[in-house]
C-alpha cells in the first residue's frame, strides 16, 4: 500500500513530507447518490477538476481516502504518524487551505456542527471535546451537500478552478476564424482545436483543455469547461455553468450541466441543469425537462429517506449514474434520477426514479442482469482503449446487490 502511495506521488510530481492528507466522505455521502455509488465524494467533478484534484493542487501533495469498504481497494487510505483529515464535501479556497496547512495537534476546523478538517496522530483516538476548535466562516464556504449542488454551484466552481489552473500561465493563441468576446477570460491548452466557433466569456471564464476540440458552428457562453480530450460536436449550443469532462462528446443544446468523463451526448436534444456520471450515453434527440409546467419547486429522489425530497430549485433536470444509457428520443421528466447501469428506452416519460440495473422505460422496467450490463460496459470502455477490470466488476456487482431493494423484480 505504501509503495503505491509513493509511486502516485512521484507520478503526479508532488511532494511528500511528514504531514499526510486524507479526504473522507463525511455525513453527506448518501445525499450524493447515485454518483457516490461508484466513487468517493472526493472524486466527484465540479468546476473543471474533481474535488480531489483541487485539494492536491492547492496542497501540493497527494491524498488518500476514507470511503465505503467496497470502494477501498481502488481508493485506499494511507495513515502515517501525523495526518490531517479533510471533509471532501468542502471545496478548497486559499483561506481554507491556509487554515488546514497550519493545523496543529489537537486542533480541528468546524463549520457549524460538522468537522471540516482535523489533525490526527496515528493510533490515537480522536476526541473533539479535547480539541481546540477553529470556526470556518460562512462567507468562504463552497460545499457539495446534495447531488443538485454539482450543477447549481458549478458557475462558481469553474471560476475558482480557472484561476487555480491559469494563474501565471499563458494561453495558446485564439485560432483564426474564432469569434471571441472577452478573450482575456479564455484559456486554451496545448493541442486544442477550435474551428469557426463563437466563445462568449463576458459572464464567466472559458477553459479549453489539452487536445480538446470545438467543431465549427458551435456557440458557447461561459463559465464553461471543456476538459482534456473532450469534444463539442458541430453547431453545439452550450450555455454557462457547463462542464464537459475528459473524453466526453457533447452536442445539441446544453445548459448548466456536468458530464464527469467518458460520457456522450453527441446529438441534438436538450440537456439542462443535469449531471451525468462516467460512461453514460444519451441517444439522439433525447430531451430532459428542467422546469415544471406549473413552475413549482422540483422534488428529487432521495436515497436516504427513500422518497422524493424538495430541492429548493425551480430548475432541475436529470441525475444519471455511471454506465447508464438511454435510447433515441427518450424523454426525461423534470427532476429524474437514474441509478447506475440502467438502460432506458421507448416512448413516453419513464418514472422520475429509475433504480440501478433497470431495463425498460415508460411501459415498465425489469432487472438488467449483471452479465448483460457488464458486456455493455466492457464494449463501451474498449472503444476508448480502457479495460473493464475485475475491480470494476466487483464495484458494480456490489452496487447491484446494494440497490436490489429498489427494483421490483
């Protein structure tokens, strides 16, 4: 385990010192399902980077993780003599990082009644009653507590990451034929291709990652992040607050949405105020409703209470877990939650909550057995040159068993 940790540090060109930083899921983990079925809270993407990537860039050191047992083989915890544990639901800022890097033994940072970070000594029990408590101020907090926070707070997260990634660096020049508004707020990494598109950074920054591509005719408004190797297809219409994760393909009309990585919404159709995990595929002309006809507050499936809960939002679209797919012309109602490895198709609106490993649509669903689901996952990943590993299989098998109670057959 320690060999792997030091190799990771070397690979990521970060330093190792006597302090060890560990990111833990915290009390909100179940409120971030279905996305945390297949990853720790630290590996959620909001803004340009994942939460872990943000912390590691701010701290200058690698991190390990305290998470669910079935995820711990992929994301292990490494404990050293002196450790600082950080609640991964909190997004780093300069002020918070400064507080954390100056923590001493028997000190903890709290936000209201919840631990943000605390100093821990190996083999010693943590007793907060004996700790010196430092209060984290309200005016600096950016936190992911619910799955809808990912898109609703994405505007600010993109702006923070843009500053973190581009400060002191020079962008690649804008290619000829690109129409740019507020070009100083646009950053293009090496290898990116932009052809006859329009970039409007008046209302927020635009970040274009390495070897990413924006095809001709696309119209994009910031804040917007196109991560490494991702693609905007021809004539894409992308509104602010949108993140297109690594190796994703996106087209049609998209507003204030996040694709984590390796997912595709490559065709016409609307995706708004939504989050897609990894390895998702949205069929051509699929549309998501993000506003109810009566303009009332959207309710979303809550895995904790096992019922629909208020979001406090008027706009909320689709939350889709890893490896889920939908067929052409699928229609998702306002505030729909799709679990992991579901396959949705057919006419009409499916239910607003579709359990993991479901197969079907408006007319009803049956269980999508793991042998078939894993075949599909393997085929999709092979197209990107990535193996569907035994570890992938074990995690998804555990999710299948964990979510059986939500399936009717």
